[in-house]
């Protein structure tokens, strides 16, 4: 299988390394930066193109899009028109413009699309999903989800001010950047129908995007979700609490376990995270899923439609914070 990786930043290089670990040998890449092209060629021994079009001219079977968010959809559309299966790093785009048209092209060409929400492969979140599916805590009433980390600490060797996260024209901002949380709360609670949010730049970070967001989501089921996202916490934080009629589930990335309280027993059960857990395993698992779905001709999850649903929530949150009103999806 011929794989073309678009973008050789930190996530692009991670995907290249993982593709090689999965014994994919026909890998090429593209990046507009000469420094990144040379670094990638040296590290992985693959052909790295100066022009996007040159990489596509080799007719890859699939592309992995790891470029800035604002470029995702156009690059994906061009690749889809060439008949390539597509892995798109989250989110699918930064606006809704062209998303439906892209899905039409994908459907028309019967292509596999997977959106890179790797947190769906975190063992603790997979365990929570299973608990909810089995009704362990009864009907879910509400959920609290949060993710925060100081932006300059994300990639300490890079100038955060030059990255896409800091620049609105590239699709940056914490709401899109941390849309993993929007994806997995939807995965847990179902479709969203109303969104209200406060968001803005509250810190002294040198960015032109929002660095903090508080998002309220009303789901079709009647459940209410509260999502906190920020670029400013000096101690990295990622956690969730799911409240049901018959119990509660809690996860905190720093505690490395899932906690389950059942009203029936009146006790907490603790489920430790696997001791051999490696963060990169989530990225390997999602790439395995993409490759296997191509080989078997099966739908991948989360796919383009899932990506659209998550983007609708993110865009609604941004709009709500500006217009100061509830947005109905």
C-alpha cells in the first residue's frame, strides 16, 4: 500500500514512524519547509516532496493529512478526487465550508475516511464507553469533561507563537485544538442539539486565538455536558466525570485509572490503567484501524460524518461565545 503523508511537523513525523512500525514500506511525504523535509528524509529515509501535487502524482492508495487545520479540507478534497483513502488529523476543518461537498465526493468514490481522534483508543476511555454501553450507571444525566495544558509546554523545542495553535488564520485556538474532548463526550452521550459557550483570550500568551473555553452542550438524550478547555494550565489536566441515575464514573489522566461508583453497592471500584500503556499506542491503534478498514472495505470510526458532527459543536461554541446566545444545531 502506498501512503502519502501531508505535513512533517511533530504529528506528521509520529505517523510516519508508526507507519514504518506497521511495516508499510511505500511511504512518501510532503512539507513546504525545507528544514522539515531534510529532517524527515534523514530520520526516516523516505522521499519528501517540495510540492503537494508532486506527491499526489505518484497515485498513492491513501493519504495522511497532518497539516495545519485550515488546510485539511482542501487537501482532503483534492486527494479524494484522485481516489485516495484519507486519514485526517483532527479536526476535519476549521469551518463548515465545503464539508458536505467533501463527504459527497468521498461517498461517490466509496473511500475510507478516518478522523484522527486518537483519544478513542485510550484504554480508560474505551473502558468507560463499555461501561456506559452496558448501563453500569443507568441513564446518564450529565458529564463534565476538561482538558488544559500550558501551550508553550506542548512542544518545548518549538516557538509556540509560530505554530498553528496560536494563529486563527491556520485554524488554531483551544476549541478546535482540544476537540478530542468534544468528540469523546459525543461518543459517550450521543448527538448534541444545543450549545452555549464563553470563550476568549484571557492570558498573556502571544496568540490571536481563544485560550480558554467553557462549553455547555444539551444532548438529544436530555443529558447536559460541560466541557472546559484551556491553553493556560501550568499543571497538565485531562479528566471526565459521567453522572448517571445509578452511579458515577470518573477518570483522571494523572491518576491512571477509572473509578466506578454504583448506588447498588454504595462503594467505589477502581480499575487501574494497564501498566504497559504507552501514549503512542493510541496513534498506532488508530492507524491500524485505518489500514484494516481500507483492506476490508469497512467503514472507519470516527469517519467524515463524525468529524462533521464534532466540528458543528466546535463552530457553534465559537459562534455562541461571540454572539452571546444559545446555538441550536
